[in-house]
C-alpha cells in the first residue's frame, strides 16, 4: 500500500512538473501589475514588508507581499531575511500582492548594484551568450546555491523594464501566453537606448520573434 501511494505521488508530481511552463522575462514584465525593488524590513509568517526603492505602478514607500510558497518544482534561493534586497514582479490576487511564477521567477536577488535573473526565464530565447553566468553564493548553502541565473547591471535592467512596460502591450491567452504584442509609443523613443542597453536589445528582439 505504501509503495502504491508513493508511486501515485510521484506520478502526480511528474505531471505537474511537465505541465508547468516557465514565464519568460517579457511575460513577467508585461503581465505584472507592479514591478519594484527594495529592502525587506519585516518578515512575518505569511508575508513580508518591503521598503520600496524604485517602482512601476506603485506610489507608496512600502508594500506588503505574500511570501512565495515552495513546492517540489519551485523553491526560493534562500529564506526571507530582513535586510535582503530583491526585485519583485507582482500580481494582485484577492486584494493582496504576490510574486509571479511558480518557480519563484518573479523574485530576483540584488547584490552590490547587480541583479540576478533566473536562468529559466531567458535561456529559451537563445541570446544568453551575451550575459555572464551568476556566481552568487548564498551563505546558508541552501537551495539553488550558487544561484542558477545570469548577473546583469541593475540600472540597465531597470531601464529595460521601464521601456518595455511603457512602450509595449500584449493580450494574454487563457493559458497565460502573450499574443498580439503591440508598440504603444514611437520607435524613436527607445531606439537610442536599445542600441546602448544590451538587455533591452535582447528583450525587444524576443518580443519581435
């Protein structure tokens, strides 16, 4: 009986993993209700409070966010800790904000003006050779250590996010995929920035493909 239960649980877990599709970086940007980064100032049982340093579609200096709930196919790189700085792609659900992505793709650690982007959100696009692999080490030697991702300059990354959020829009299918992606500002507004910011160049190329 115990063996039967174990096999059933394994089958269910495998099915869930097979059905889970990692959100691309562009999907995180275009579907997010709020995008912001800041420092964790309070950790509660189910939520954290953040001092907001910079934001899109958010006016307050603080925000309360539901903690990411870990599961077999999605774990955070470390436990939430006061003093940590991260960037969050957030969706509003039942009046509360929570990070996007079942694999914790919507929470990105920040260290020393560098941001660490989940490998799974950009690896499928085929342009990752221009970015440096992350060597971020987590002191508690927990899950995802070293961090499985790519390290980028925070200011360039934020600039790319702001341009895409301002200048593009997309409809969303029932399964959460982007379609009918449109420009909503003139190409001249971001052309020079695109030539100087390789993250933005990469992201817009992905939107056009």
